[in-house]
C-alpha cells in the first residue's frame, strides 16, 4: 500500500492529490467503492474497528503528518493490525 501511495504522488499529473487525499482514497474511498462505507473505512462508532498503528519514521508537525506517513512509512513501521476488532499483528 505504501509504495502505491507514493507512486501515485510521484507520477500524478496535475492536480497532484495531497497526502491527506491519498489516505482518504485508501481508506473510506476504498470502502465506498466496495459499498462498505457503512461498515468500515473510518473510525466512527458502529463501524468495524479496522486500523493499523505505525511508528512514525520522523517527528512531523501536525500539519505535515499525512505527508510524513505517505512519504516515509514502510511495512516494517507497521506495529499493529486490527481487523473487525481482532488483532492480526502486534509487535
């Protein structure tokens, strides 16, 4: 996923999506395309608890956090994976 997000950011023809927009495409956007936006895709009460926890590769300011996540996250930065409330990876 991280490589694909970076690829889109690097090769997009104007307008280039922001990192925030890319993360939305990968989460709620993907759920919407699959008609699952009422089940997953965002962390709100009543939806499945699908999320990951990552180690931030650097200490960005709040305004740059999305950019830091897209540009610098690698698979080894993923510390926890939770799908439907079940922990699939913890470390």
